[in-house]
């Protein structure tokens, strides 16, 4: 079973497959977390196919940025800056 959880912590459960939970999340159109069997957890705004000028096709602001995630910090600790070119 899979459960959708919104930013307020409201839960919508009863999804038997990940695909059905993701389709419901895509229909909702806002940030959700999907929790499933074991420790499975995935989150985001589902259905974003492209981003142009910082907005999704339906005009919503999309500000997720991989460079601002924890991997950037770890890389900078290891290499001293954000460049992978280390000669």
C-alpha cells in the first residue's frame, strides 16, 4: 500500500501500486510525499515534464535546484569548490 502526504501532513492512502499513487499525485499538482512498503519514500511535484524560465508548462514556479542539495556541500568538502576539474 502507498500513501500520499501533503505539506500539511494530511494523508490519503489506499493506493495499491506506486503507479496509481503517482498518477494521483500528478492530478493533485502540488508537492507530496509518497510512502510505501519498507522504508520507501519519494517526494516532489509529479508530472513536471519541462521547466522553462523557472516555470512548469502550467505556469507554476519550479525552484528545485540540484546544485543547492546536500551533494554540492559534500563535493565542496572533498574538493574545496564546486568544480569537478581537479588537476
